[in-house]
């Protein structure tokens, strides 16, 4: 492959691995916030246990995902400096906002939530996790603002060989953004819900003693997955107008068309299963052990769909980095060689792949152990005693 194809491959690999963390973060954050609110209102131990258990899964995923995000930030400066020179005045603004929100506000509120157990007033502690959720969604919003600008360069003009921002409002109301952002939110909720469903089904199939805990978790996951797949499908179909006009990651590239086709077909099938089978059976599903292997097998599919959708959106824009303004070849940093990009590709892929494996192993360990001996919210005298009692 030439240097351009290698650079595209590098971005595809690192972007896809990073998005695995992002989509789960967007799904789990509101669920943990809702669980914590229920606990604050009811005081029931089962709600505390759910908050701590799923909160620990969230914290693991967030901590490792933030490292993968740093790689994405480095890539823009190292590999795509042509994009910065040509459109940095426009594209850099939402990226800077995302960085400030994710690395400062979101991380600060998450730190307060993690270390505020038993120290902060009850409702102030709840407010922290809701602030984490809101800043996580704000971070995703500004990333989608930046990406939508690449799809449809609204609110900017070309002057002196560079793009200049003329209408910030147009940037925030971009036609490529208004449907794609809710679509991503739906994908996140669907992913988070299915992780709850799959993990709970695994525990229930092994005849866990915490039946109420994982029954509640499974039902919460089904409802969340239903809401998520409904949003994802609805706002996904709403984007077909832009696709028909030949814009917004149109999928005219054969590879993009294949990815888009698989995403639509698998997504429709999962939508039918979740909305027409799982949701009506929500009251009995935890007791039907024969369904649990199916639910476990469905757990990775939302991640697959998310990657297929992201790749279809990016590949469908080729050969443009900014639609009809800047080509991918012109966006590439000058002086890069195939050897340089290959070396960084191997390094980035190895690091991010390792982080993905570590993330899976740590989360799987928490799920196998169950709501016992949790580190999140542990008191000074709590060792390996259960985090819940009935």
C-alpha cells in the first residue's frame, strides 16, 4: 500500500478500537446515573449494589478509553497536518471543546463521584454522576460536530487557501449532524443495554444467588436496548436523504456500501428481536434459561454494528477528507514515508489492541465475581463481604 492507504488504515484501526470504548461509555453513563438516583431515593441495598457494580464496569471502560482517545488526538497532528493547515480554524474549535469537556470537566466530575462515596452529601454525589453523563454526551456532541463538518462543510468559507468559520450556528445545526448525533446516542444506549442483558443472562444461567440483582439488571438492559435500537434505527433511516443526495458518507464506495448494507440488515434483525420478542417477554425472560445463551451471543453485535456504521460513514466520503473541499491525499502530513506510517500503525494498533483486551478481561473479571468485594464505594472495613443483602 502507498502512504495514503497506510494512513487511512491507521486511522480506521485506531478509530474503530477507540469507538469500542466510546459507545459503551455513552450507554453505561446514564444507566449508572439512574441506578444511583434510585438508590438515593429508596435507600435499598440492591440499588446501591447495582450502582456500585455497573459503576465499576463503567469506570474501567472509561479509564482505558481515555488513553485510546489520546492516540486519536496525536494522530491529527502527526499524520493529518494538512487538515489542520487548511481547516484548523473551523475543525479545531469543536475538537478543542471536546478535549476540554472530556479531559477536564468529565474527568473532574467522575473523580468527585469515585472518591465522594461517604464524603459528599447524598444528592451532591448523585449530581456528580449526572454531570458525568451530561459532559460525556456533550463530548460526543462536539466530536460529531467536527465529523459532520467533514461530511458537510457548513458555516465556513474558503479564503487565502484556507477555510474560515463564518457562522458558528450553522456548524451546530449542520444537516449532517442533526440526525447523526441522536443515531450515535441510540447506538450507545443499545450497546450499554445489551451489555447489561448479556452479563446478567450469563450470571443467571450459572444459577447465581443474586437472582433479584441480575433480574433487575437484565430487565433494565432490555428496556434500554429497546430505546437505543429504536433511536438508532429511526435516526439512521432519517439520514438516507443525505445519502440519496450523494452526501454525508454516501456509501458510493463499494466497501462502504457493503458495510452499510451489513449494518442495516443486522440492525433490522436485532431491532425486530429486541422490540418484538425481548421487550414483550421482559417479565419472564430472566427465568427462561434456554434464552440466556442467545442473549449472551447477541452481546457483541452492537459493537460490530457501531464499527460498521462508523466505517461506512468515513469510507463513503472518500476520496474527500472535507467533502468537495480537501482530499485525503492533500490532508496528509508532508514528508511521511510508508515506513514511518507502518511503524506508527503497528505501534498504535498494538497499544490500543492491548487496552481493548485488558478492558474486556477486567470487565469480565468483575462480572464473574459478581456484586462482591467491589472497590468502588468500599468502606474502610469492607473486605470481600457482599455489597448487597436482602
